[in-house]
C-alpha cells in the first residue's frame, strides 16, 4: 500500500510537471497565435493587419515570461495590461510548481528504483490516468462553464471581463483561441502521460 501511494504521489508530481511544460510550450508557440489569427478572421475583427497582430502576439508571449509592462503597454489599454499582470503572476507560480514537481518526481523515482519497487507505481497511476481522461473529457464537453470557473478561481478581480467591442485583447484572443490552446495542452499532457504509463508497464512486466 505504501509503495502504491508513493507511486501515486510520483504520478501527481509528473502530471504537474508535464502540465506546466505543456502550458509553457503552447503559450510560447508563435505559430499557434498566427494560425489562430488567420483561422478566427482576427484581421476583420480588430481592423489590424496580420503583421500588427503578429507583433502583439509576440509581445504577449514574451510578457508571459518576463512580466515587463513596457512590452505590451504600447498595444493594449490599462485594464488589459493590469489583467496581464495577474496572468504573469500565475505563470510565475506555474514555473515554481514545475521546479518543485520535477524535484519531487525525481526523488520519488530514484527512491523507487533503489528500493526496487517501481513496478508498484503502475497500479497507482492507473487511477490517475483514468481520472485525468475523465477530467479532460469534462473540460472538453463543458468548456464555456470551465473557462468562467477557472477565472473565478484564479483571479480575485473582474479585470478578465474585457469588452469585445472596445478591448483589442479579447478581439485578438476570443474564447475559441483558449479552447484550442487547452486542447493542444491536453493532448500534450495525455501523450506524455501515455509515455510514462507505458514505461511503468514495461518495468512491471520485466519484474
């Protein structure tokens, strides 16, 4: 029972690590932004050229990592900038969680290897994988509600409630943008979980 619990904890740490990595990779992928701008007819929606949209998307990407208001203030109003300050705070938290999760996973994996019970980690991760599939399925089927709930949970103000008539940021990044982003992150996480699960299965069958 103890080894299976340790396996579950290792699985949670791995999940947090790959989730953070997925968020980082997709949010920093300029090609995704440019594709969404074309797909969502953002030029018509904003009145901006595709070149201008590219510049603003690039500024947002860099801002998520650096948090320098000067990067985005030429392109967005104060309410939008203030909201992005909150978003940057979440990215800082995400980076810290990734470091802690990575260290915890490494420690648990090494410990399990030294004590020769990595095979027991397989059972605990069955539960985690099934829960993860159920969670992503729910998000996919109820994205509107989940999107609102996410903002209510992680932001203590209403700055995220932007006006699509006047605020360029929400015109550039409508809800469908985040729905597609969440889908890509989900696919990445499930793929990485599949690799981990398969690795544990191979360890278990060889033991």
